[in-house]
């Protein structure tokens, strides 16, 4: 059997369930951008998994839990590479861990890889039947359905946590309310995260530097916020002092707005939810088409920044490039919302507009005053009001100006 294709959302869980129910023996390879993971099945049971992400690797899991030291890990990694044998075998032979500990963390490694996989929003998969050579391997016996249920629970819990931490671009700092850090009772993982909270790193940067998974970091952040240990400092700053060609803050805000739209339509539209953002570009005014040619809300923020900056630099007559970009994004957002309304009707728009207003509420509450901030809020309030009226959602808009003034430029 050879099964391959693209997946989005929870489709991957269905693939795992299918391979389990059909009692397959073989290898499932899943890729997303530069990341790759492999899941090994033996008669419908998951027995092993491997991943390119270092946070999913055996040694890093043990190091993060304090089972082995960083020095022991580096020493054994070098020996394993030199002697071409597994890291686990070296750790046991050196007496750093017991065989039972190795088996425990081998299972934890597989579970971590699978939980990470089920958090992926999209990617590509390929399954091939294959005879597995299990000689010398420490295999697990994992039921895919139990893993899928636990992953679903984590996804649900993460969505609640993200209500309190709505963006991974947020920056946190010590609150100053705790006088003596030595009196704080935290476990090793919590201390690791706390050590990275310095008032300059974003949540996203802390996730990457800690080598912990997103779910674990969000749980720790929620705990430290609830206890008053840390407090939010800022997200990106919409600041008049930034250069005219510094569009990162504007891009970040509108990325949040467009992602708020996509997350509410992906269940209904599936793959169309991504292609819809491309389709809308044909409807943009000619001066905006070039600016958004290389932009897509699913792209990495740095890729979008480079594409937009390059496009804006090629346009000869733009007196206020940031204002021009904000107007373009507002027009883009309006046309996307109108398309969604035409396809799905007015009901889904209510939730989408609520989420957009949450983003605008954050911008108004936490961003420093600037003309960019005012323009984003005013333009997007005009968009919300225009969609409210066109589709009669029953929501009351907050627009202070003429509701169609945005689109008459």
C-alpha cells in the first residue's frame, strides 16, 4: 500500500487511525517546510518515531528533565557518532541511566514526536508498506487512538491558554512583585523558562530557545502569569520613530487579523481557505497587486516582510509607505471578508468580526500612540462596519468616519 498527499488540520489524525484500523506495517513520513518526522507501524501499533526537531530527540528530553547533564549529553553524542551506535546504548553503558529509564524516555520521545505532529496545521504525508528491521531497537507499544485523544485534549487546552496569551509575539518581564526569587517554588522546567524571560524575548523566541514544545511553554507561562511572577511588557511597537521602511509591526498586526479570518473558515473551506487569499489578489487595486504579490498570511513573517519591502521599494511615488501599506491591508481584509460572506453567509462573519475586534482591542490597549496605530484601528473599524452593513450581521460597528471612505481612495 502506498498512500500520499497533503493534509490540513486534523486530517493527520484520521490517517493515523486508518493505519491503525487496517493493521498496517510500514513507515509514515510527514513533512512541513524543513521539518520531517517518521512514524513506524507494526500491525497497526506505533512502535517507533523519529524527527528532525531537536526538542523531540531522546538526549534533549533527558537533559531538559535533569536526568543527564549537558556535559554528559555532549560526551555521549560524540561517542555515539564515533562508534556508530545509538545514544541510548552509550548512556546505559556509561552508567548515566538505567535500561528502564531508557525505555521510559524512548516512549516519551515517540509520544512527543506524535503530539508535535498532531499540532501541525498543514503539510504532506506519505505512507509505504515495509518490513521493519527491529533488531537492536527498543520498541514501544502505543495505541494511536489514545495518542489522538490526548493530542485533541492538548489542542483544546492550548486554545484556552491562547485566550490569555493571544500572540507568540508578546514580550513578558518579571513583575517585580516577588522580592526574593529563591523563595519561589518552581520545578526545573519552570526555572528554565523563567530564566529566558528578560523583557526582550518574545514568547516565540522563548519556545525556540528553551527546546520545549509550544504546549508546555504556554502552560508554564499561564502558571507564572496567574501567580503574578511575570507580566506582559509589549508586543511589537507601532512607533512613529521607526523608519519609513520598517513594516514589521504593521505586518504583525495584519497577520493576526488575517489569521483570525482563516482559523474561522478552515473547517468549512478546507484547502480553499488558503487559496482564497490568493484569489482575492486579482480583485485588488492595481497599485496594491504588486505589493501583495509575494504575501500570504501562512508564510513566515520574515518572508512576508522581505516580499512587501521589496515591492514597496520598487514603487516610485509613495509619499507615506506605511500609510499606503495599511490602506492596502485594509482593502485586502475587506475583500477577503466579503468573499467569505458570499461563500458561507453572514453567520460565520459574526465570530470572525469578534476576533478582529479583539486584535484591534489589543492594539488600542497595549500599543504606544502613533499615527500608524490610529490608522490601523480606524481603517479596520471602517472595514468591520462596512461588512456589518453589507451582510446585516446585527453587530454594531464602532466606526467614527464614513464607512466607505476607506475604499474611495
